[in-house]
């Protein structure tokens, strides 16, 4: 193997390792203010009933962290109309601002509640004031790390 080929092979392996080690995990939450996220929680029929169902599920099956983040704090859960082959999901909370631990617990609880067949691509969380706390792309949370 010549020097150029060896250098290229080393760089390729290093890039692969870097890319696989930089994905979101349960240890860090990647939230962002998304250009695609509505700036206010969309109104949808049944959002309060869905929130109650979500809270009941988490009360019965969630971890202690999920129960702390969800039960008594989620005020609405809504889904967008189909956008091609996917939807977005929206959760309104009574939190004044976000923190990583709470966001992580709500996202993980949502994924368990919604199940593997859920077609939501992005989950948008809203504060008590109705502003976007953050938007989480769910694909990286669904795939094993």
C-alpha cells in the first residue's frame, strides 16, 4: 500500500469513527429552534384528551424521570396533518423553559407511548407561554446508538 492510499484509508476510518460517535444519545439532547416548527402550539381537537392519555401511560409504564417530567406537566399533545409520508407531533407543557433532563424524559416517554409505528418525524415541545422550547428530530432517537 503506498503512502497516499494509507493516508486516505486512515482518514476514512477516522471520519467514520467521528461520525458514529457524534449522534444523539440518551445522555445529550439535541434540540433546536426549527424553521419548520410552528412558533405556537397548533390547535387540534382532542389535544387535551391525548395529553391525559399520554400522562396515564407514563404514570403506569414510565420511568421515575419520565413520570416527573410528564405527569401534571403536559397540557396538550397534537399531531400535524399528514405531510407526505410523515407527520410532526407537538407537546405543550407548563414548564417556563426547557432543560435537557426534562426534554430527554419527555421525548423518551413520547416514543414509548407512540410506539414504533408512529410516523412523526419531529417532536416540538412548547413552554407554558406557548413558545418553542425545542424541536427534536425523532429518527436519531428511534435508531439504536
